[in-house]
C-alpha cells in the first residue's frame, strides 16, 4: 500500500475478493479520487485522516484535547490590544473581552476544557480564563522587581494533570501548574538564558526545556527535582536565536532546532542522548513532528521563507527537501485532510504542501501575517490568526476556500476553540456582556501613539507596532549591535521595512529614547480613569 493510499483510508485488498470484484472496487475508488482531486493534482478528503494528531499538549497546538460536535467559541490572544477575546466562531460576534496585565501571547486549553492558560510576554505570570464562569484572573508568579517572569510558551502532560510555562527574565525557568485546578505548584529558576519551549515526556515524569540563549537543553525530573543540562551545540547562543522544540506522538524522540548551526538534532527520550543531527537546514526555528507515525519532521525557516522536511528512521536523520513558501515561514502541521498546512508571518497566504512530494501545492490568500492555524474538532474548518492585522480567517479544509474573515483585537497571535455544552453556545453570556464586549473591542483596537519627536521615532512607531505590543521593545535592554540583531530577526519574521529603515530603527533603539514613550490602547485609557 502506498503512503497516499494509507493517508486517505483506502482499504487493503482481501485475499477472498475475486479479481473481477477487485477491479470494480479499484475503478470505483479511482472515480471517487477523480472527483476529490483539484487542478493541482492533490486528493482531498472529507473528514479526518488516520495519521492526524491535534498536538493539544504541545507549545504549538493545532486542535482540541478531544473531539467535539457543534460550533465552538473562538478565544484569541491579541498582542497589541492587550486583551484576550472570546468570539462566536460562526458569526464573529464578540462575547467577552478580558484586558490582561502583560502582552498576551499564546492561549492553551486544559484537557478538561476548564481553563485557558494565556502566556504574557511582559507580564509577571499568566492569565487564567475560567470557561465555566467566563471570568478572568491573573496567576501571578512570585517574582521580585528586576526579576520579572515573562511567560512565553506552555506544554501540558498528556494525562491533563500538569501544565508548565516557560518564563524569561534574570532567573529564567519554568512554572509548574496544576492544570485541573488552575493552581501554581512550584517555580524552578535559574535554568539558563531565555527558556522557550517545554514538553513533558510520555509518562509525565520529565520536562524538556529548550533555551534560546544557551547551547544546551534542560531536562527537569519532577519527582526528584534533579536538573540535567545536555549540550546540543558547541556554538555560542548569546545573543539568542530560535531553538524551537517538539516531541513525537509516541514520546520516543525529541527534535530541536539549532538555529545558529543551520541544523536539527534528535534526542532519544529513553536514554536522554542526542542520537542524530543533520545540517544544511536554513536557520530553522519552529520544528514539528507531523502526524502520529513515521517520525516525519518539518521546520519553519523564517529568515529564508522556507519549510524543510526531514525523516528520522533507523537511527538516522535525513533531510528530504527544503521548499520555498513565503517570508517568515513559521509553523507546519499535518492537517486533518492529510496535507501539510504552513503559516508564514510575512506573507498574505497559508501554504499547503504535499506530504508525498514535499512540494508547495497551493497558497490560500488570507489577510496578512498568518501565524497560527487551529483546526476544528470535526476537521472541516481551519482558523488562522493574522498576526499582522486584526482578523481571523476561516477556511474550509475540504475546498480550501476562505469562508470568512472577521475582526478580533489588534494582532491576534495564538488561539483555541472551546466547545460549550448545550445547544446554545452563547448562553453563558448576557446581552449586557455582549454589548460591553463590542464596545471594549472597538476601544482595544484603537492604538494611542505619542507624537513622534524625530523621523527615526516615527519610523519605529509605524513599523514596530504592526505585529506585537511595542511594550516588549520598550522594556528590552539590549546593547549596541544587539539591537540590529533584533531588527534583523523581526525582518525575518515578516516585518515590512527596508534595509535603510532597519539601520534607522536600530540607531534609534541604541539611543534608548524609546524608553520614554507611552504606547497604549483607548481601552487602557478608559480603564485607567475608573
């Protein structure tokens, strides 16, 4: 049986079937495939293929912990608006707006659907949304002034018991959370510079942590508290770079992007040893195992605007192909239709690639800066956040056509879908709440910028408020050429700026003048008056 046949679910030939009957079955299947095939020559499937995995427990999740029916609620983390928004995913009507303390980055849904954990870059902990009451509170990490804990990404244990948030700051580390009760359990500090991704081992006894600013990864043993630092590269990772990480569905292997080395390494989780590595991957950042089996890996190579496919088999990691997609190529997933769906921060399209030829098959136009892709439980819809705008785009997985785009807050980054019980998904929200949400969304979508004092400052404000909360830059304390390294990274992520503009922004940031700026939303203005 070919891989193509396995993905779309064609049954194997049984020995008892006669030759004539078998030919009839094959002819029928061929006719069906012909109907399902687009002009690009790629077959499409209605429903969910067997190899599809939702990855709900990972730092880059693409679906829910369990399958649900009905129309879900959409929850977005809107970075520039500094809000978490709840929307009817069918109509786009806002139902609740939660202003949060820091810059909301990624939301994560607990396995029991009780909690949404929202990391806050620039905050001092995470935001916690209670989906039973639809209320919000801050889960504050015990960090002192000057030792802030800016949370980045979250991983969850597969039994739904624990969640772990990476946090950055002077004493970067992880925060262990009871994912069933929404309660902070412990802090583990001093793991190294800029912890990024965290994943649990299959048995939930170990936490693997990648670090952007170190040439090692950390293995934390939950029961004993033992910390192991495992060298992944002999290159200095200061200043920091990339370092995305992912774990295979079977829990056996870990893939890690050594961004500065242009390579991917694989770690065996049974022995906790790096067992393979391959180079000539152009500055990989986010790395993903695709589907449940075969240990097929894809990396998003932001700077080069490409996706690289690799396969790990029989102890050997092989680079298959690097395919150009779009600027800021970011995250690749195996979709419920069996195709690879990839986002690109600096483009206007979602890109579909073949899992057989590893070539670009189709580009689906969205608004701008597609960052996150999240699939509905029935596999029929793909939701896309447009990080460079204020819209979420909804795509039919079967037809690959855009169904609608609707406004949320400014610069939506991550999202989750929540499936409430009962026939009326909006029943938990009163008419007054909906009216207030509509008003607050408009206020949160209006950015209040100070008058620019210089041409350089004007360029900085116009360019750097497009994709994320400028507060992250105002708080940053880089030196000299480190600012240019940061600007180059933002260019690789899709920032629309010329080479000369990059130099101007870098020179401006080096002066430190940005630390006197106050950038906020109209909603923050109104809340400060009450």
